[in-house]
C-alpha cells in the first residue's frame, strides 16, 4: 500500500511538473464566413485567464493556417482579429493529455460598421530606419510580373544603377549582395541583380558591413563595405522554390533564366542559369526618367551554384559560376581638346569591336567557433579566364570643327577617302589613322585568407592573426596593322606604317601577415594595436616584333592580319617597343587607435604609419636600370557616431591616405608605341595625399511613415598626380607626362525624404543632390614653353521627385527629375556651357480580372544647353507589358513585352574633364517585342512557401485580402 501511494504521489508530481512545461501546441485555420476563403495574415493571439495576459501569438499564413508556439496547460481564450471582420474570442482549455490542440476552422463575421465605410486600410512603410540600417519593404514597390531584383532596386528611394550594373544607394556603392545575412555567389552584385526574383524577397536592408577583422576584433581597418541584404519571405526557408522562363522576340532577341532554391532553416542551396542577347536590360517597370545607354550588343550565358549552411559552431558557404559573353560594339566618337591659346583641337573616330570572354570563378568561406573564445575564418577563391578580341579603328584630328564643313565627318575617316582627291576635309586635316587588331589572352588567379581570433578575457581583450596569399598568371598576344598619315608639311613626318606581333606574359604573387591586439583600459574603452607586413612581386616581359619584311635580312614575306606568323619573325624584335619589368614591394603598416563605446555614442580614432620599400628592375632598348624607392606614409582616421535614438543617428568619418606614383612613372623614359599618344616618365614625382570627410544623418518617424536622410562628402588631394599634355598642332599627336598639381577638391551633398500622406495610399519620395568639382590640370603653352595651370569647375544641381497612389489592384506613379550643370573652363572660357537634362513621366501597374496584369511606363527625357546641337534633343520612351497567370496556384505566366514602342531611345554618352569633352554614340537594339513564358517552381515548397511564391501581381502580392499587423503590403480594399 505504501508503494502504491508513493507511486501515485510520484505520478501526480510528474504530471504537475509536466503541466508547468511548455509542451502544448494550438493550431487551426482562419477563414471568412461569407466566402469561406482563407484569411491571410490574420492576427491570432492566445491569452491566459483570468488576467488575459499574452501567452503566444502569430499571423496566419496566406492560406489561413496557424500553429502557435508551445504553451503550458491551463485556461485560455483564443483571440482572432482581421481587418474588416469582427474580432472572435474562443475559450480554450488546454491539458497535458492533449499536446496538440486542433481548433479546426475559425470563421470570422464581416464587420458591418467598417464595411459601411467601404474603404479599409492596412499600411506598411516603404522605408524604415534602424540605427545605421535602411530597411525597404519589398511589397511596397510594385514590379512587373517575373521581374528580377534589378527592377526592384531601381524603385528604391536614393538608388541608382549605371549602365555597367553598378549600384549606388544614397551615394554609396553596393559592394555585396547577401541573402538572409549570407553571401550570395560571393556577394557578386551583378549576379544577384540579374538572377534573384522579386517574388522571393520580403525586405531589403542596406548597411555598412565591417570586414571580418573589424567584426571580430572591433578594430576599424577602414574596409567597410556597403551591402544589400535580402530577407526571404516567411515560409520560404522550409523547402524548394524557384523560377524558370524562356522568351523570344523580334530583332532576333531571346532570353531565358532558371533559378532553383532549397532553403531549410539555416541551410541554403541555389542553382542559377541564364542566356540572353538583350544586354540583360530587363523590363524597366517605371524606374524613373533617365537616359539609359545600350553600348553595343551583348550575348551572355551563365550557370552557377551557391550554398550556405550554419550550425552553432560552424558556418560554411561557397559558390561556383561560369560566364560567357560575346560583345559586338560599334561606336562613333567626337571630342574637343582645349588648348592653352583659347583654341581647340577636334578629333573624330569610328570603332568596331568584337570581344568574347569566358570566365570560371569559385569561392569558399568557412567560419568555425571551436569554443566560446576562438573564431577562425578561412576564405579561398580561384578563377580562370580566356578572351578573344578583334577591332577596327578609323580616326582623324582636325584644327577646325569638321561639323562646320560636313554633316557627318565620321563618313570621311577611311583611308580610301583621305588618299583620294575628293576629300572635303583635306584643308583642316592634321592627321588620320586606320588600324586593325586581333588579340587573345588567358589568366589564372588564386587567393586565400586565414584569420584566427582568440578572446583572452570577458572585458574585450583579444588577439588576432590574419594571413593572405595571392597568385596570378596571365598570358596575352596580339596582332595589329596600322597606317598613320600627317597632313601638315611643317610636321616633316612620313607615313607611319606598322605591322606588329606582341606577347605580354605576366605573373605576380603577394602575401601578408597581420597581428592585431585589443586591450581594454577602462569601461567600454579599448586601445587597439595592429602590425601588418605585405610583400608583392610582379614580373612582365613584353616582346614586340615587326612583321614588315626587311630586305637586308633577306625577308620577302608579305604579312596581313589573319595570316600565320612568317618564318624568321623572331629576328625582327623591336627593342624600342619591348620591355621587361620586375617589381618588388615591401610594406610595413603599424597602426594604433582607441575605441570608446558609450550608450549614446561611439568614437574611434587612430593613426597608421607605413614605411615602404620598392625595387624595380627595368629593361628597354638601351636602358637597363634598377630603381629603388623608400617612402614613409601615414594615414589618420576618425569615426564618430552619435545615436539620438534607435531610428536616428549622426555619423562623421575622416580618412587620410597617401598615394604613390607607379614605379614606371618615375623612370626617365619615353614610350612611343603609339605615335599619336607618346608618354614620358617623371623622376621628380611626389606622393599624393587625399583627405576624405563624410557626414551622415538619418531619422525616421514610424507613426507618420516619414524618413529623412542627409549626406555630405568632401575630398581634396595634395600633390595630385595628373597628366600634363603637350599637344603638337602640326602632327595632332600628344606627349603626356605625369606631374604633381594642387588645387583639386570636390564636395557633394544629398538629401532624401520619403513620407506617406494622411491617406496612406499616397506616398511621396524626394531625392536632392548638389555637387561641386574643382578640377585642375596643365596645358602646355607653346609661346612660353611651359605648362599653364588650368582650372575646370562643374556645379551640378539635381532633383528626383515621385509620387505614388496604390491600392490592392492599382498603382500609379508620376515622376520627374532635373540635372543642371554649370561648366566653366578658366583658360578657355569660350567652351563654357550650362547643359541640363530633365525628364518626366508616369507608370502604372494594374491587376485585372482573370489573373491578368498590365504594366506600362512612359517617360520624356530631354537634353538642353549643349554646344553640340545634336545633343539637344527629346526622347519619349514608352514600354509596356501584359501578363496572364494560369495553371493551378497561378504557377505559370505568359507575358508580352514591348520596349521603346516609339523608337526614340538613343545610345549617346557624354563626358567632361579638365582638358577635354567627348561624346560617344554606340550601336544597340532598344526597340523590340518579346513573348515570355515563366513557371514558378513552387510545387516543391511547403504550403506557406507556395502561398508566397504564387502570389501574383507585380510585387508578388496579387489581389488578396488585407494583412494584419505583421503583413507587408499597404492595401486599400473595397468590400460591399
């Protein structure tokens, strides 16, 4: 009997302990009572009795399902709320003998009072600020069906994407793209932009990511990178999902891509592939008015795989990718060189280039924490590349503007014209040149870094070793033939005909060893010490052979481009155009600093001292020399951050850095391998020193969904290394020599503002920018035989403004921009001008019935104020897309896309420097149509992942009910 009672007591005690543990789950489904459709993102809360204290909560999935976190046994009420419906209260008794409580369907009744208002609002901000992180809500920006990340980034306030795919957000270039905090294909920005579909992205965060060393040790090494970190939609980290598409169009355009992902908790795997010949331009989706250049025609193919996995102690990641590109670019170029006497020299050229490139790249990342005090990071990578190129060039230099004589001077650059008697430009010609070349190259590189950190106590004392190694091997060869003619008899120069074969093998390697130590000297105050040794070695051996036969060597061959190398060509080595260089570099970096951390501010300052030793062995023609250089650099740095609140901060940084001239620039030698572009060295060059200051402020008001951001940058360079150019008016050639000059500085300020109006369906974004550049250079004065200092200034004022209205099925955006430039040239004021560009347009995205979507945008871009009248033009650019979703779960889409419907987009780029302005016009196909079929591989994911992936519409949202407090989309919904 005693044993029985003892056992009973023990059992009751066990049940009592069990009842105190959180072992019971509550699950069910929320549906609308009238339509029986699931209530997506309804708020589900479990409140304990008798005080209604919060016990657990979650938002329902897009199919209405919910499973609450585990709770203890006891009496509760289940509270379910959903915008537009009456809140429902359900009493729940939870006991240990039923660990999985099924609630079944919970039906919600429409709220007659709210429905009477007819309009229901669920809001989410476009941008939020969390200390130094900007977080963009993907669902607040609509993109066309099937759009990739690039189209979403274009819509972000303060974001810019240039023609080469480089991204700037608030003036800072994005260096890496990450997915859920893990590097995607080594962080490669272009790979992420072109291959990550918008419909997988929940939020985008941009922030300055510290280097591995700074993150682990707290020592600021000045190697911060601005990253774009993407958060995958909820539920998509529990299975397979992906996209595949194929498209064909007019003008022989085609495109296809594939992306397959498996995200399970902390494990990621991605497979991507694509092929297209549309320059990867994608559908613009109303990204705002701007001139976009399509510089040539490029066909690309790529395939790659990426993985990342993480456990408590080990984090692994890596990727491998293969890229192939075939670029066919034709260009017409016009330039005006400013001369010291107030006159100008004019040059025109035609270029045809065909380049084929293949590249394989693989990287790996390991971070291991064998115990709580040790951190080890290992990063190797390897790449291999091959390229082939072919080019034809025609150029001419004139002492007057050739546009004054003929409408298109570029039609008269071929030697058949300037060798004939019917040359309309003969009177003003200075020189003319025709050339043709072919080249091949191979390259191999491998790099690795190892970092080991050990914490020595809990107060912040730690020591770190870091080592790196790099190796590179490149081999290239080229064939060329050219003819240059000088037209001024006073130049006293004969035709310069060349046929050459050039080989340029190079190899290099480098390694570093670094030791850092962090010592706490007071509460949240640290002294930081670092020593780094770096060694670099490079060797190049350029050999140039003339393929013009020499009778005295009994050579009777006739060689033209495309022929095999003639027998005995080795005897024609041109020693004046061949050179050998061996470069050895030793650098010691001694750094000391202090880091002060307080609740409201953080202050980091230090100084880096860098003694350097460099040796150059150089051989060219009769020159055989060894040059040694010993210099001492220093680089101060300051970083101050003050946090007013979690959503508002001020940051100031200053960095000073020295820049050394290249060793070959210090040699007193002349390189005339291009007779029209001769370069000389300057043994008297001094190191330059650049001061860089940056001020940043941001704040955010969550209640008003209003954010403000301001930047100010200032840079100035002492002893800036610039090229002093001596122009020969008789030959049209230039002799360039590096010189030191003072007076260069640039300043830039920008202000960003975004807010929702009282009616949250309306949002306004403004981005203002002002910059001023004071550039300096030398112009050679023929009268005084010395260089005169020239100053060229440029003031730019720019404003981008857009406003958007959005509900659950319709979005309409109007946008406008203006960019005004004041350009001044001190020695040649006749070239002063005030060019400006402006644009305005509108875009709309509409969810139509029957799972159909329509998006279109139209923008008028205008240029004014250019001295070249052909630049002052308007371009009305109109794009459109209509898409139809079909199959179960809207998994498939067929879309029809039309680009540049009015055929008005041009491919013109323009640049201005202190001594020259130039304009280039490229070939390109901007106007074409495409029919695209896309399939979302969502059938492999779990239910919530499938719900997120199949969400139609431009933002992946489609036409669906409103979301609860955790939802992402700002929605207006009409119900009756």
